[in-house]
């Protein structure tokens, strides 16, 4: 076979090998992106001028991207990491720069920052941003108060923000008395339930509602168990050494299952917590 006849055959063979290798690389690329994808949101100094008079629409679109992406992570029961934190922080800052009155964006970010990422100061910083614009919305200082009471154990600031919320239009009638009562002692699970039920009424996003409902269910179980612990102490003049003693004493039939997949435990001070920390377990 002459060199002139070998060249086309070699070229065809090379093209076939290249095509096969390209398809393989494309498949691997899609697998990598699917398993490691992390979106990026441009800062508002770029998106703002580009959006022109459509800032509200762009803000809505970016928020939909954020809740879709993080919702998939929650659905797959993936733990949030530093990448998720950075993405959420950058995205919500851009979204609320474009539309500083966008309440659902503030509320969603507050939920993730506090319950899932434990970034309480970042959550409060975002709510303080909302406070600059939503000046007559009682919900902003209301959730600031909740964060200080429930997560930071700061009763002074918690009470201060609840009192501020109680003076704004539309606030629940019980806020002022609640602030006064909570200023002297730590927030218990029952108060957390009250706050979360209020949060459910404040959002129309079904994904956020489902997450709140699961947290409420878990807190209600812990609250009921603590009531039984107090009954045990009243009867036996001591705290039980474990939740199993509540079963032995006939106060409960069994130790309930944690909706998040963890286990409820009794602390030495009589408080009940869960090993899941109210994060979905794999």
C-alpha cells in the first residue's frame, strides 16, 4: 500500500479515536459538573447597571436560582460547607442590593445562616440591612430578637429587638409581654415553636414552609420530653439519668424518633437536645 493511500486511512482512524475521546471527556465533564457544581452570582455593582430598570425581575430570577440550588442540596441530605456559605452570602447580598425590600430573600437566608450554617452574626447583619429599608415591618426586629434569644443566648438584645417589633404596625399583641418575660431567662423550646409558627405565616415559599414545619415538629417533641423530665423530677426529687428512665417510670411509651434522623438525648441540666442538631442525617 502506497504512502498516499495510507494517509486517508490514518486520518480516518485518528478522527474516530479523537471523536471517541471527545465523547468520553464530555461525559466525564457532565458528571463532574453535576457532582461538584457551585453557581456564582456577580456582585450588584455589575448586575445593577446591566439590569437597568429590571432590577426587581433580575432579583427574583437570582433568588429562584439560589433556592433551587440549595434546595437540591437539602433534598440530597448534603451538609452545607464553606462553599455553600460563600455562595449564599454573595448571592443574597446581590439580590438584596438589587431589591432591598425583598423579604423572602432575607427570610430564606436567615433560616439557612442560623439553623444550617450556624453563622448567626452574618444572619443578623443581613437583617440589619433589611431594617434600613423595611422600617415599618415588625418582622425584621422580630427575627433579630429571635436570633439573639435562641441562638446567641443574649437576652438583653433579644428583648430590645422584640420591644422594637412590638411598637410597629401589625405586630402580634403578645410581643411586648413576651419581650418582658424573656428578658430575665433563657428561651426554651416552646418559645422557639412560637417564633417558627410566626415565620410560616410570613412566607409563601412552600420549600421554606416545609423546613419550618419539620423544625417545629422536632422542637415540639423536645418540649414534650422536657415536660416529662420535670414530672419525673417532681415525683422522684431528682433528674432522670437518661430518657430511658422516663420509659421505665411509665411517663412515656418509648423514646421518640428524631424527624431529622438523629437521637434525642438528656443533658445533665435536664434539657433535651438531639444529636442531629436539626440537620438532615444521611
